[in-house]
C-alpha cells in the first residue's frame, strides 16, 4: 500500500544509517514530528510497511539528516531566462536584476518562489532561509509595492507550513537611499519578514549602513543575516570591511538570537594573522559564517586580474579550526547571480569538496546539521528525540559499500524526503537500456 505524500508516518523499515557499518539495517519509528526509536531491522515489520499506509519500506536506501539551506533567494529564483542577463560579475548581476525587477508582480514572485521551493524540498531540503528584496520606495505602508516580495514569500511560508520551515530575511538593497533604509527594513518586518538583512559592503558608507541595519534589529529584538564582504582583495577597490563592525555590534546579543554572515569572500584573501584576528571576532560574537560556493565561484575572480583566478569561497577549514560556526548554502537558483543552480544540497556539498577542500563528510555536514544550526533550529535526523526531518537516498550502484564521496559523486535522483514526520516528497528515476551481451 503506497503512502500518500503529505501523510503522517509511523516509521520506515529496512534502511541503512549514513555513517553506520555496512550491512547494518534499522527500522525508524516516528511519533508525531519526532523520531521515537531506531531499532535493529526486524523483517517481521516489512509486512506492516507494505500494508500500512503510515509505514514505508525503504530497503536499499540510506538515511541522512534532511538538508537545510541557510542562504537562498527564492524571490529571484528561476528568473534567468526572463532577465537574460549578461554573463559577468556581481555588479553586472545586480544591475540586470534591478532593471528587470520592476516588471515582476507579487504573483510572479510567488509562482517562481513556489516552484523553487518544491524543487528544493523534493531534493531533500526541509528548511530554508531566503533573503527577499525590499524595493526602494518613499511608501513604507504594508500595501506598498516595496514589500511585494515579502508578501509573496509570507504567503508561500503559509502554504509550506508543516513541510518546509521558511525564514524570511528583509534584504534592503545597498543602493537604497540612507533615509529609506530604516523605514523600509522596519516595514518589511511588519509585513512578515523574520530577520534583518542587507549587503552593506556595497553601500556608499558600508559601516554606517551596517549600523543602521543593526539598529533596526536591536530595536525590534530580531536576528540578522547580512551579505558580508562579498568581494576579493585587489579586484574590488577599497571597499571597507564590515565584518568587524558587525561582530562588535552583536557580541552582546542574547545567545539564541540569530546572526549570520553570508559570503565572506574577502576572508579567503586574508593572510594567516589577519584571518586569525577576524575569526576570533566572529567566534566571540557567535556569528555563523555561511559559505556559498556555487554563486561565488561564478561571480568572483573571473576577471583574471594579473593572471590570477581567485576563489571567492569563505575559508571554511581555517574558520572551523579557529572555532567559528560554519555552514553552506546554495544561494541562487537559475537567476542573474547563478545561471546553473539547481537547488540540490548534494550539488553544494560536491562543490565544497572540489573547490573548498572539505572532506565529503564535512561537506555533507555543512549542508545538513551545520546548516540547520545556522538557522537556529533544533537538531534533526535519525536519532531518537530529534526532529523527524530525514533525507533517504537510494544507494548508488557501486562496488562495495557506498561512502559519502560516492553519494556526492552520483547524486542519486531516487530520494524520499520526510519533514516533521510527514512524507514530503518521493522521487524515483527509471532508466531503460538495451540488452548488452558480453563480447568474447
């Protein structure tokens, strides 16, 4: 008996736990939104799993903690072919988006964001923090066109309740006039945003805008997630670092108040001494650094200044070694800032291995347990007492027991996603090949 998507589950049978020894199968029981037990596999449970609409038989699957994405832009997602931007850098991507954005209605934004969210959910992401543009305007009323993106994403948040946790960050663009930043950020929170955001390193006065955004967050008692120093040394002029001002301002915040720093590309160009000082500030302030490999590999370092091709990925290993909390996200999905993003956490993890020199195991953690921690959410995974957000992936056909590297390399399409104890998505892929006979 097949389980209907959206149904509450009692359990899953015959699965392998990621990281467990080969051949050790388990059954996972679920109580509401929580993992109740992880038991040695009992074949007697399989009949129940095939006849009970609240059980799944997932023999051949490996269970991971569900993915989370701590930095997305759902309001921009799937807009690349509509905008048709030139290939290029961050400034060019911003310019093409700003030019096109006036033509997008609230319904347009909702439709694309919904498609992208379903894409992410189907591939195993059950929690997303999305930055959403607030458009410059003298009107800060809730009905203002400035907040059409925020309104669209609050509607999507309601649609996805129980299947995907959606956090909304009010992203007031850096080119917004200074006298509008405070009013528009506050208005976005009133319209439904959860967190204060921005890209103050791009502002005319980066430190002043950092202060203005944090003033709003402190006045409203909410967290903050800033685009932070998204540029490389020697190729972006003398832009002021904002990371130290950010850290100094939030060091006294309550421990449970969110503070995220996305991108942090400039950190990748620091020498060991400067990076150690910066990491110390980040650690003391409790800031999560969120690396975004796909977008920053596309947008940074492509000018080949002096023959150099620099990587714009935050230095995760060094930051981790200094005790800084780190995570990673997918950022953009087929928009002017990344024409090729596909919303797959395994794609992000694979890039972390090849371009950020993370081990496959570290890379998987960065897009699952670490990403969820950056969102301020309780732990989730196949552990009794944790939230029943699970990503079950059919093991790839490979000699021997598949490792973390093999899952990243194969990125199997066959996935079952469980969110809050409910069957959120199931994808199966069928491949037809001709019969091949051995020669000789």
